[in-house]
């Protein structure tokens, strides 16, 4: 495991266009979920058509799936090389949170639910988020200070 250099990748969403990678190693992630620290491993990303999909391992009671998509220009163009893109939740972009002890899930998927900040540096992809995700019964979970340092799963060129 290695730490990502500050000049290559940025993660914390302290500012809309800046990130702070301190303490987030490649292939790991962290967030505050309903006030509790959450850390995970095996954070992977891949292209899914013109979208990016990021998955995490089940750890500390949760696992996440993030899908980011844009159409004008397509995300594949926006992140074709080292770049940063802000993507609004909704219209194909979402975060799903799955509690380990339940068959249910929570999702932020509607316009206005927040934004994702994506930063690509070669085969590494940073994802930042601060969102509220909702279950079908309208209960919610807060995911704040989210920072994922995803490594490429396959063919991320």
C-alpha cells in the first residue's frame, strides 16, 4: 500500500474543486456514515459504457456503489486523461449504500441530492461526496466527508 502524492490526486471535498489525499491510500476509502467513522478497502473503478462505476468492499458495516455519468460531454471524454470533473447526482449518477446487517439499501439518486467530485490520475480515480441517501421507507443515512481512492479494475484507458 502507498499514499498518493498531493500533486497527483485530491480527495476531501473541503472546497468544491480541491481535495486532500492525506491518509487515503490507493484502493481504500473513508467517510462518516451517520456520525460513525467508516473505512474500507478494495475500492475499484471501471468504465461502464460512458459511465464510471466504483465499488467498495463490505467493511465496518457498509459497502458502497457509486455510478457517475454525464452526457455533454461524456464522462469518458471529461476523464480521458488526468482531469477533475464535478458530476451532479441524478440523470444516471447515484450512490448506493448497503448496510451489512440488512437486505435493504439507501440511495442518493435524484437531482438535487448532491454532487460527486471525480479526480483522475492515470489508473487512479478519486471520488468525493457529502450526501444524504434514502431508503424506500424514507429513512435516511448521512454520508459525509466521503473520500474514495479507487484503483482500476480493468481496462481503464
